[in-house]
């Protein structure tokens, strides 16, 4: 099983940066046979505007490799564009 890029990835456009090393998971609803990975401090993820600030502890995010796993939003800070 692998995470495949989805056709609507560009909708995930709100940048957040990892405040410390943290993990992503493939599917929080399936604790068995779980895909997991590492996001390093300072790495950027992108969130969908309809999903920011709502929902469960795990939030779907686009990673730099354009996959869509789930992250814990509390481990990230919003990137401010000036």
C-alpha cells in the first residue's frame, strides 16, 4: 500500500511549517498495518482551506512529495506571507 498523489492537490495551498520533528500517518481510522513517516523540523506542509482549524486531532495535509497523509496540526505553525 502506498500514498498516491490526488488530482486536486493544488487545492492544498495553505502553508504550515513543522515546529519540531513529528510524524505523519496514512489513515488514522485504520490503526492496523499503518503507514507512518517523519516530517523534520522546518519542513513545510500544505492544508486545504476547508479543513484548516476544524476536525479531529489528525488533519489531512499535502507533503512536499505531493502525497496526502494525516498530520497533527498542533505540531505546525502557519507560514505568514508578507
